[in-house]
C-alpha cells in the first residue's frame, strides 16, 4: 500500500510540475511589433480610444488608423523624430504599417465591438487592459480571450449564451 | 528454466508448444500481416488524414459506407467469445472448456479493431475527445460508446480472469518471467485464490451476457433510431444480435479449425466440438433467416414507397448481387451442415467423376459471379472487373444451377469431414455477414426519402486498404496473442478433468457401495 | 421569442436557382469542381430539387427549392453525439463547426438531405496573376468551414445577429418581418419566398403558412419543418 | 518495494509525455494551417471592416440589371439586387452573385499581353499599357495613312450603352463601316420581325400584364432582356393578381424550364413553330375572332396575308407538318383569341417563324396595349455631340460592310456569323485588324473551327477580354478590360411595362489587376490618333463622359435619382450638378418619366414572306444522320457564357440535376431504340464533327431529338471552364438565315452512338 501511495504522489508531483513547465514552454510568445508604439503618449491629451479605433462603437471591428492618418497627425504636430519620418516615408510609399494582430478571434466567431461597447457599455479595458499606462507596443493579449471567459462574462451579465450568438 | 523443469503433461506440452516454438511460417505470416496493416496506416495517415474523406467513395447522400460496415461487422464478430463462452459457462457445458480462451480472445481483438473504424469514419478525428467533453446522451452513438467500452473492459477481464492460473504456470515455466509475474498477480493456486477466482468468473459470466446483448442492440439502434427507410425498424436490435452471434460462432469455428491444424490441437478440439458448435451455428442460421424474412416481408407488405425503393434496390436493383450473394452465403450453413446428414443421394452424374467435376464446377461458379458482376455496377468494384459478356439467360441459369450442383457434388466429402464442413460454412457466414452489414448500410443511404438524382457508392482503394487493415490487425493480434499465452485454457481443462474424475470417482463409489450391499 | 420560418410559393418559383447562388456567395460555399460534381459532393445549402413526373408528352416538371427545413422537432439534433447541432430558442437549427467531429450521423438522420459534409478542404485557389483571388469575396460574417465538418443552412443567422444589433441600437424591438431575411429570400426574382416570424400574427409568413395551399415536406414524419410550401395552381 | 531510479524516470517520463504530447499535438494541429483550419484574410493584419454598399451593373448577360454590392475594406463580399432600380427591384438572377467570381477569378489576365509565339500557342509577354496603347494607335494610324481604315473590323458583344456607342462612334470617326455587333440569338427578342413588321426594334413584351402567354419556343423564364424581370412577371402572372391566374402555354420541341412551369406543353416538330402559328392564325381568321378594328385601321398587307393563311394553313396540313393535333391547334387559337391581353412570343429563330408568330399579336390586336407588345424606348444616358469625320474616314465608311449585312442579308444590321467566310474569301476586301470586345466568337458560334481558319487571314487581332477565352488566346495583343465591378458603367434600360431608367455606377472596388477599362483605352487610342478622330472624342476619361451625360440629365430636369436605400427618398429640392453627380453615382443612376405609347407605324403583315416552304419541311432528312440536334442555353450559361464561374457551372442543368459536364437529353424511347442507357457516355456526331456527352433520359424530350446545352466545352477560359464538358455548337454546320444572316441553331442533323 505504501509503495502505491509513493508512486502516486511522485507521479502527481511530476505531472503537475511538467504541466506547469510545458504551459510555460508552449505559452504564446510575445510578438515583435514593427513600431515602438507608445499608447500612453498618444492618449495623454484626453483622447478616447475611439479617436484612433473609430469602429469600436459603431461596427464589429474597431480598426486601426491608417498610416495616412498617422502621418497627418504627426505632420501637424511638426515633431521631427525618427518615428515621424518613418511614418511619413511609409505613408508616401502607400504601404500600411504591418501591425501584428494580437487580439485575434478564430474565423468561426462573430464578435461585434458595437454590441459590446455601445450597446452593452463595456469599457475597452475590460478586455484590452488599461492602455493609458502602456508605454510599449502591445505584444501579447493583455487578458486572455477564451471561450470560457466569454461565456462566464455573458452568464454574469445575463447576455445570450446561445451558441449561435457568437458562432457563425 | 524450460529445460530444468520439462513438462511431461501432454496438455501442457500441447498448449505451451506454440509459445515455446516459433516457426518461419509464423514470422512470414506476421510479416505479411504487419505489412498489410502498415499499408492501411499509410492510407489512413498519408491519404485520408491529409486530404480528408474525399479519398473515400463516400458522397452525398451516401454518407456512410465501408467503415461503418466494418464497424458493425467487427462488433458483431466480437460476440464470438464472451457471449458464447459465458452462456456455455453459465449453462455448465463441460465441452466448452477447450474453446473458451479462443472465443474470448476473438472478442477482445474484434473489439479493438471494430470501434477504430468509427474513428476512420470521422471527419475530424482530432476532435474525438469532444465525445467525452460534450456528450449528448440522447445520441445512440453515445450509447454505443458507453456499451462498447463497458463490454471491452468486461471482455478483457473475462479473458484475463481464467488466464491468471495459466499465466502463473507460464511464470514458472518460461523465460521473461517479469512479464508473466506482473500479469500473474501473485497466483499461488491457494484454495482461497481459487475460490475467489471461480466466484469472479461466475459473476463475470452472468454480468457479461446482458452487456454483450446490449452492445449489438445499441449498434443497431444507431440505424434504427433514424427515420431512414429500412433502418427504422424495431426488429433491428434482436436481428443484429442474432447476426452477431451467428458471425461470432463462425469466426470462432474458423479460429478453431486453423489453430487445431497449425498448433496440433487435434487431441483437444475434437469433431464433437465442431458438431456441437455446428448445431449452434445452424440454430443461429435459422434465427437469422427468420429475422431476415420478417424484416423483408414486413417491408414488402407495407409497400411504403420510400421503403420499397430500398427494398427493390436490394432485391432486383443495384445491390441485388450483394443481397443474393449474402443469402447464398448464409444458406451455405444449411448446405454444409444439414444436407450431408439428410438421407440424400448424390446423383450419379455428379458423384462419379466428382474429382474432375468439382474443380470445373468451382470455376464455373466463380465465372458466373464474374460474368454477372460485369453487368452490375456495385459488383464491378466489389469483385473483379473482368469482361466476359454472356447472354442473360445463361447467366441466370448458371447462377441458379452451378452453386447447387457444386454443393451437391461436395456432399459425400462434407459428410465424411464434419470439421471441413463447419469450416466452409463459417467462411461463408463471415463473408455473408459482412455483405449483410453492407447491404443494411448502403442501399438505404442510396435511396433517401427526398429523391436525389442518381446516387451510387463505390468504395475507394483507401477504404479497402483500411478494411484490409482491420482484418490484418485482428488476425495479427490474435496470432501474437497465441504466441504469448496458451490458447488452450490449461487450468480450466484440468479443473474440468478433475471434476470429471471426481464425479466419476463419486459415481464409482456409489456404484461400489450399491454393489456391496447384498440383495 | 420569434419562431423564424419561411414560405416558398412553388407557383411563383421559376427554378432559376438565384437562391442557390445567392446563398453560395453569402455563406462562402466552396466553388465546386468537376470532380466534386462527379462524386456527388457539390454543396448547395438551398438545393433546387427537380421532379419530373409523367411520360412524354404528358410531362410535369416541378422545382422545389429545399433549404434546411429548420424543423421544430429536428431528427438531426438528437443524434449528434457532441451537441454540435442543436435548435436554438428561435427555432433555428444550428451547426457549431468547431465542435463537430464529422461523424455524419445528423446528416443521415435528416430526412430532407439538407446537411452537407466537407469531404475535402475547400479549394480557394491563389490567383495566377498575383492579385486577390476568390477568397477576397468571402463574407466576413460567415466562417469558412474546414474539412471534415458538417455544414448546413442557418437561415443566415449572421444577418439575424446584425439585425438584432441594429434594432437594439435604434432602441426598438426586432421586427417580426423585414428586419432580417436570408440571402435566398432577398435574391428571389419571382418573389416566391418570404420569411419572418411564424408566430406573430400579421406577418406574411404566418398568413401564408396557414393558407389552403400550404403544405410541408414529408409532414407525416413529424419533424415539424418551419419551411412551408405553397402548391402550384 | 523500493523505488529505483529507473522506475522514477519511467514514471516521470510517462507523466511528461502524457502532458506534453497532447499539448504538442494540440498546438501542431491548430497550427497546421490548411490541414485543419483555413487561414483567411490574415494578410491584412487588421481589417478596418468599413462596410459600404455601392451600385454596380451586372454584365454577365446583356440584361443590364443593377446590383447592390457589399464592399468591406475594399473587397466586394456580397451582391444583391438594386432595391429601387425598376428592373431589378432588389432581386438577382443566379448570374448576379456569380459576378463576384468573375471579379476575383484566379485566372484573369493581369495586364496587356503581346503574343510572342505562334498564334494560339499561348506564348505571351507582358507589356506596359503605354506600349500597348501606342502599338494599337500606330497600327491604326498606319492603316489610315495607307487609306485602308475600312479594313479594321470591330466585333463587339456589349449591350446597349455608352461603351457600345463609343465603339460605334470610333468606327465611324476612324473610317470603317465594320462595327459588327456579335449577338446570341437564343432567347433574343424576334427583332428581325419587329423591324420588318413594325419598323422598330424597340419593342417589349409586356408580360407583367398579360393574361395568356403563348410562347413559340422562347424559353422566356431564362432569357428576356432581364431574367429577373421575366421571373418577376411570372410570379405576377401566377399569384400576383388576386383571383386571376394567367395561363401559360409553351410550344416547343424540348420541355424547357419555362415549359416545365407552363400550364401546358405542346410538343412541336423542331423549327415548325411558325407553321403552327399560322395554323393558329388560320383558325382565328376562320372563326372571325381577330381584332378587326386593329387589322383594318392600323395594318398593311392584312388582306393578302389573310388570304394566303386561309388558303395554305388549314389545321390538317399544319398538323401534318408540326405534329400538333388539329384539336389542339383549334383550342389554342380560341384560347389565344378570347383571353386578352394575350402574347405570342418567339425568339430570334428563322425569319419566317419570327414573322409568323409576331403576326398573331397583331391579329389579336395586342400591339401597343398593356399586356401586349409595347413600344419600349431604351433611353440614352446622354446625347453625344456630333462630329465631323475627315475625308479618309468618310471614304472608308462608305465602303461595303465585310459581314454582308444590308447587302447579302437584306434585313440584317449585323451578320457576324458570315464573317469567317468573308474573311477567308477576302470578300469584299481583306481585313487587316480585328478588334474583339466582349464576345467570344471562337466558342459561341456555329462550327467555331471556321473562325479559327478565317482568323488566320487577319494579320492582327486585338482583344479586350479580361479572361483568356478562346478568342483572346488566339489574339495578337490583349488589352484586358476591367470586370464590371471595377468599371465605370452606364446601363440604360426600359422595363417590360415601359419604365425608363439609366443605371450608372462607379467602380465598386479598386481593380484587382492592372487592367484598364476598354472605353478608356479607346479614348486614349483616339487621342493618340489625333486629328478628326481625336476631335470626336473630347473626353479625357470614360467617367468624364458619364458626368457629361449626368449633366445633360440634370439639365433636362426630368431625371429622378435612384436611391440605393429604399427607405430614402430622393430630395425634391433642386440639386446642384455636383450634388446630382454625387447622388446618382452613389444611388446608381436616375429614372426618366415613362414615354406615352406613341402612335406606332402601321403594322405590316409582310405577306411577301408568308408563303412558307411547308412542303420543304421534310426534304433534308438524311438516313445517316437520323436525329435532330436541339440546342438550348441554360440560364447559367446565357449567351453561352458563364462556364468559367464555378457557381454557375454547379447550377447548369436544373431539370436533370446535371452540372459540370455536357449532357444530351433523349426521349427514353429514342434512347432505347439507339441502345443508349441513362447515363451512358455517347458521341453525338454531325458532318461537322463529333462531341462527347453523357446521355440522359428525359421525358421532356421529343422523340427523334437530341437536346444539348450550349456553354460548356471550352478549350480555354480559365481553370473551371477549360476542358469541362464539350461544345455542341461544334456540330452545327453553318446555316444562316438568308434574310437576317442569323445562325440556324436547330436544323442540324446528327447521329448518336455509345462511346
């Protein structure tokens, strides 16, 4: 009996240990964004998120500003910095900034920002974290987005948990 | 160790010989089987999993095909053992003793092979675990999963329990002691152990019977619970069970005949065993025909148009060859097991030159099948695609006369060789049962309720490869098992002998006592 | 709760199959190919079923558009071992693709043959000219089904989600008719199809579904389809 | 028992594997890309998902229906019908949504290509637009210098609209009489009869109000100017009018889609529809059921016509020729005459048939009445200023046409199918340059091999095709056009009921390839040519021209802008021209007030053509070719086009559920007598060649006929068309109507045997 217990305990410890280890190993690695974007710097003038992500309250995708918009703003600021030049150069070449998408949803999920932001009146940071203090580019999901999380929140707020409400 | 304690007991010697000696034939067979299985794995992994089920012949509306046929077939075969040996144990049939091990082994391996086919059939095998994560107990497939896993565990236990003393024997006799030692669970043949073991076996054999019955009933429910024409039938449960037992006995008989020959079990597998199992086979044959008849008569009498499409598809449509082939295969049991014992005289023209006639007839039978196959789409892919145009009346008469003449010419031979005759019957039954499963699954799907253009189903090479994998895998497992464990249950047979002897002793004592008392 | 349903007037239907193609573009159905066609693997969520009856010269042909019937008592949802298909509160029979294991039991259980299986990964070819190809035309509101899962008509439930969102943003309840129609109904040039809440009085569907011309496919099976047909004549 | 190190390792290993392997499997499977999860649209990391709806014109057939295109982030992702456009009214036909597949077709021609190898060999090199346009201009300039502008032939299949107007104008300004309109007669209005009898092509069958529709072989549900309108009218005839279900009778030798939906199908021997019509006319005349008021006051030639009809077409004779029982003829005549408004439809088949059928409309007095044959003036987007051709152009334009229209074929305005013979014979003069736009003569012609041979005689072929179709593959220079959704477009059309609308659309999406709109290329070329040619085209771009048209419409004050959102009403306030332009390009054009039915010219019964070859009907039966080929075009392949779009290929044969292959429909009896089983592969052979098809038994086929769909059997035209099915048009030996120059599709005799 004692031997069995010993086996069991050792096995359990190892399993948990390796699981932790592997969770670490297989965890999503932070991605490198093409620009050193500083959210904190951009938000300081009492801007709302909608200033740059205008779709967040009106359509399903929040969107990001095009490089033209970046360039325009930067031009009016008249700041002569390497970043500004880089943006201007990109804008001139008609290319977009190759941002790496962080908050990705699978193909089979219908998600509407409008629904969550305008109709349900959720704060952006509930899912995206507080960007006001973020000085480095977003390189990984701030809060994990998983079906479990969605469903928990939906249950809590008495939103629909019908599969068809999100699966498409 | 083997040399130090040579066995002198003939039973032990016979039973252990296959484990101790490995012939080149074994290696050759194992190689062939492994190669076939690997070919199947190749088809599965590098074709089906890479490209999706498009590599099969399945389509809309024929969504199920050979894989499901195989699944039902092998689960049916699995009724060979556990059920039969359990029934025989419960009813105290002493003659069962030498065959129980084989029967139970067949069960376990058929159950290993059969359900795999469901995974072959799955579009997304990577999501298999969803069945446990999000089970829907309304679904007959879930019932299947439950029953089959219980049955699987049960039959492994049922195989294992009576094997413990034999493993202990092997532990004492064979090298690789560690393996046998672990499996023997410290068997020392004490009275307490014996008592417990016997009790466990009795409990298991009673418990396993309803489980086994439930398994194939539930398999049939997968079909019967839908409202498909000719699937939606209350008779399907018992019908499937009967068919399963029927094919199970046939599989057991085949194994017995082959092992008897190859491992020289003639001493222990006597014609008596074959005769008794033959009777059982005949009984199941009758039952099977009874059910088939009921099934088709009910359908025909009802004349529901959707069902009649399927009905005629089987009787005279695209699947007629498979259907009548199935009927023929099933009838063979009668031909081989009943006819020889009937007071029938083989007509002289068939008897006299039997040796000459027989091969000719055999060729003619095959030719008739091939000739007809050429005219029927399904058979073309199922059989060979040889071009042999024949006038229809000739085909039909050949189809009718040749098999009868063939069987008739064989009667004298079969009468003298009961083992061969049961072997022949079993082979046909196994083929027939596979055909039956196919003819249940496919024609219904080809004729869905809402008319749907022209539907057809021609299995692809991938499906045939995986079918070959099934059969090869099943045989391989069985052969390997027979090389590791004794196929004759030594302990049980000894117990039987002991019981026999003690009964004999008791009887003699009584007789003696009786004779002692003077009148 | 609305109970969405459809009425198809067979007397108006011309068999043009605009519904079929409109559905295909709306729902990103695979493009099809010779091989898929020969092997009976073309997927059309709404399939125009031809019925040719009689013998020359007394021939009658009929065309019957068959979408998923969205049965109230669906035979398909019961048999799914993993609950990948289910009927929601509004009567839409849904298929949840990421959960489906591809056993095709629901497909076989459906007496209307309205469910389809992805035998292969759909072929969305790259262009030979280096520019955008067919996949650029994918409707982002609908997923592209991967190989090995069952798919089916959803009554364009993605449109329902959007319509409801729109109604909510306008602070009004979702109308029982007109706020949302599936792509096939929208496309129909003969105006043979209409769509709406079967339970709310006054909608065209609820009126027509009770007309003397109304019938449902294989009513005797008791699946209670929510697609009604109006007979010809 | 002690735990050894080995055991410890074993347990650890097992636990590790148990945890790591599933995790690894999950991650591998999830990341295995196309294996299990298709990645999509991820090239653009963030979709902005800006959704907009823009109008566009469907160019998959010549219907000119307007679409509402759903555009997200610059990609067209959905198509529905323009909700307020009077022709489409929010509906589409199957070809509309399929135009997305044309836009994003993977095998489009990306930029101008110049042939480098042998013709038709498929060796090309990409050139820039400048090079291409210069090359064309030089070539044309050179011909003008050599006083040979007339040797340029423009072969165009565009529908009415400014692009076609520009091409015609170009031909005139440049100096060639040879603007040849390439048409597809199956399903076309019987315009030859219209012209001969009513002196106008601008007529429409007002199905929306008809109570009795008697169609002589016109599969009108699948064709008509707009199949959408045909379908909607059908719905109206059936259930649209309370208590008044219209009656539809279909007379044809193959039960078409329309026949299947009709109340009655009357099988008739092929090509004898005209005889039957006259048989019906005979009964109407005899029973005095015709509209005496109309025939006496508004027609000419009636007396002679009726005399011949009364004399030559008694029902018993007609029965013999057509195979339709006398009783049926009499019954149909009575029904037709007593149910008004009634329509007799035919398609553009033989001239005799067209005239015979159209005469019935006049006989019943259904001309110019609602539910009858209405005058339908297609509006013009705008009037182009007149121009002054220089002497070279005037001289060139005065030469005879190369297709013989107007000369060989007295009543024809265009006779494209005569071109191959004339090109080969260099009659009346050799052609130096052929410009092909919007048509594919090397496929959609009777016996298309003739074209290949003939084109060998043309030194230079320029194609505007955006796809590598058969003709483009045989060209020397391809200057690929945009697909419709990328173009500026105008679509003037008139509904069956006479509502007039000018559709106008700006590009729905940014061009997928480096293609250019054909009209723009034409303008560029004419500017390079300069002189009077350049002066005739004062517009920098096609959209400038469109804007000018909008200005005209704005100035006229009648134009009412269309709205893409049905809830919106066009404002009643006077818009500035800039605002008007904004509104019409966003809304899809403008409607014009309906013109009152003007007094038409007198209907001419054309008694000169009514004497028919009734005796000749059975003359050309050849025993070696016992069957008759009956060609038809499914809606999916209307104009024999569409096979390159997979969605259309999938819906090609609704009656027999056939798709993605060419089938041949047989009456089961005919099939049996030829030993052909349902589903057999057969060869259909005529003196012109043979094609392979899948035989299908079809109860809706007359005995002695082989029905085959046109549209499949491409030798080029992208991956989904090339090599799929076979082209039955290859079987048709060229037989042109001697008056109209249009091909006779239905007279071909064939034989059939199993492969």
